[in-house]
C-alpha cells in the first residue's frame, strides 16, 4: 500500500506517516518497494512473527493469554502454517 493511502487511512500527515513507515522498515517489520515515484509498504511476516514471539516470551512469560485477546488473535494469525502432505 502506498504511504499516502496509509496516511489517509490512519488520519495523520503523509510526512509523519513516511517517517514512521521508514522506521518500521528499518526495524524489519515492513518491506518497502519503489514503484515509480511511489513507495509501497507491506508487512514483513517473518519480522512480525519474531516480534510476537519476543513479546510472548518476554512480556507474557510464554503465556500469550496474559496479554489479552488482541494479542492472542495476532499470534495465531502469524503462526507458520503446516504444509500439506501429499500421499
């Protein structure tokens, strides 16, 4: 999604949004790609998975239920999916 669309959706200035997106990219939580004069951002699934793992182990002492329903939903969504086996 382009930074301008993200800014509109979040309701903050494009300059402020670009600053925060750049930092999230540097932290490994987003990936950016240039398309012409636009920079598109997408979630870095592995980076988010690592963040959720860290938060679960450090903040929640390995018990995500202590961190609330929102965290439980996010941690389930970021788990690696099992690969289907072919028989």
